[in-house]
């Protein structure tokens, strides 16, 4: 039985019902095109003097159908892509431009050759339903794959558009996008299997519960990541661009990406740490976003003061300190409070800075408080105080607690350094000294002075050369 016999075997009633499609410049429809292809097959066999073997003829016919379908589809693709490019030159829509750049229209146009091939196979191979059936199934699977691929492209394009232009809070939407794409591919897998086994997708979904435990093991990390991602989004815990530090890890830096399986954090040394989202939910982490949004950053450091340098304020010392800027007016008002017996009252109608006039350390506390209040780099709406902490064997901790007027890292470090450099300079003006452990040089120097060596004698063995000066000079 040759190809012509196969074609003639198609019932007239079926041929009459075939859709009429204008192709190759004719109006005979799909059936006429199929007859033409079959005639070409017969001509090829006669040309090479081959016997008309039905199976071989069928395969040659299938190859020709594929080639013609691909050719017609390729021409149609070129026309569609030309139209798309022309529209893109005149329509400056960002989503449309992103779809073009991602090759969406090129990929979606690949279904055209498949549709042509499917039409020819369905209506011209009725006598060989087995081969026609498998070719049709393969074509349908290919069509489902193209549709799934294009849907994922659209999903990512929409996500990019929303994340760049509409996601003002920088919510971690990539995990949700990955979930949607995962569902698309799962549906594609179900459809593909249903096509292969010739069963309804609903039947496969009903039997999917049997493999639920296996799927839980396979997709454990993804499921945990999904749950964690939903909780992080619901609680508004992590945004892309946030500075976070994860306890128990070396992750301390800026969040680059939040997905179903990992949270990428660029550390301050430019390395990148990947942390499972579930670790952020089950463990603890610190987010510095509120600090960044407040545009302030805390300074809370101490300076160790030698307790032996803390002395009672004498009239001469008070007179000396009065010459320091900001102190004269404060000392006069503080003396008036003391004379009225109101120095330690809770009420402070004059609004004087905290500090006592009885010691040089108390006056230094007041000075630093006033200096910080006058510093434009220090926030004046947040907590600001200067105090001393519990004394230890290393001296008296002098604490400065305040907030800078910026949360930017480099300016913050500069402001903090300037504050404590000022503390170091002003200590001596209040006759205060920093506590430092004795060095070997100080120990040797103390021994040398105790021996009262003659003036002009060199002392060797010290870290730097030293000559004893004449005590009388």
C-alpha cells in the first residue's frame, strides 16, 4: 500500500470536514497540501527506482511534513518578529522592551511550526494512527514546554518590573517568583506525563498524594525556604539592601538576594555568605534597617580615667576651668544653685548640663555634655548623656552615649573619632589623666630616678636612649 492508497483511504466525510487553511498560495486547504506532499513522496521513490514500501514511505512523508512545517513556520516567525521589532521602535513600553530583550517573542513563535506539523499529522495519517499518535504526543509536549518556558519569562519580567519600580520596601519577592515558576514547571511535568500515558491530568493529580512523602524529602529545602520566605515577608523582617548580622555565622553585611533556598549577604570584606532562609527564622539575626532609616547611629564608648587624677575642685582649679569655652556661665549658675542648696535637686529649671562642681571630673562631665549639644554632627533629638560607670582596677570608665546625625558608615566613624579625640585633648585641661598600664620604660625610669644618678649620665638598656638631666635645671 503506497502513500496514495493511504490518502485515498481517508473517508470523504472526514476530508470534507477538514479545515480550509490558505497555504502555499492555494485555497485547497490542509487536505490538498497533504495530497501534494504524498505525491512528492511518490515522485522521490520513482526517481530513485525504490519499491513503494508503506513504512518507508510513511517515514519519508513524516520527514517532509516536518521540513515543510518548519519552513512555513520559519517564514511566519520572520514576519512576526519583524512586526514585533517595528512595534518596539514606536512603542516605548518598559515591559514590552524587556520581553523583546529576553527573547520572549522569538521563543513563543516556535509554536507555529509545531502547530503546522500537528495539523498535517492529525489529518493525513489516519491509517497509521500509532505513529500519528506518538508524533502528535511529542508535538503536544513540545508545545506545552514552549508555553511553560514563556510563562516563566513573563513571570520574571513582571517581577523585575515590580521589584525595580514598584517595590519601594524592597520586599524579597524573588522567592515568590521562584515558587510560581516551580508550580509552572510542575504543571508542565504533569501535563507531559498525562500526554505520554494518555491519562487525564486530574487522574495524575489524584494519585500524586501517594508520592507526597517522597516529594517532601526531595523538596525539603525548598519547602522550608518557602515557609521561611513567607514568614520573612509577612513580618517584614528582611529587605534586599538591608544590613544584617546572622548569629553563629560570619555573615555580616548587605542582603543581595532572598530566594527559596538561600539568602545572599555581601560581607564588609566583599565576600558573600549564603544562609538558608530557615536559619533566619529558627535562629536569631540582627537587622540594622531601623538604624539606617532613622538616619542616626549610636556612639556608646568609654574612656578609662586614672582615679588618682580625680581631685576636689579648689577655687584656683575652678578659676582655671572657667576660662574654658562653655564653662564660665555654667560654673556661675552651678555656684548659685549650690549656694541656694538646689545643686542636687531633681528639678533643673535652668536646664544646666549634668555635672557637679565639686570635682574636676564632675565639671568635665558637664563640659562634654554641653560640647556634644553644640556639635552639629550629634543628634539633639535622641538620647544624649555623659556619665561614669563602676570603677575597676583599670580606672573610672567615662562613658559618652549619644547618636550621630547620620547613619552612613564612614562619616559615623569620623564623627566618633573626633568626639574621643576631643575627650583626649580636654582631659588635661581639667587636670585629668587617662589610665594606662605601666610600660617597661616607665618602670625603668622610676628605678633610675629613685637612685638619683648624676646629671648628664647616660642610661643604657632602655627602649630609647635617655640622659639624666640636672634636677636644678
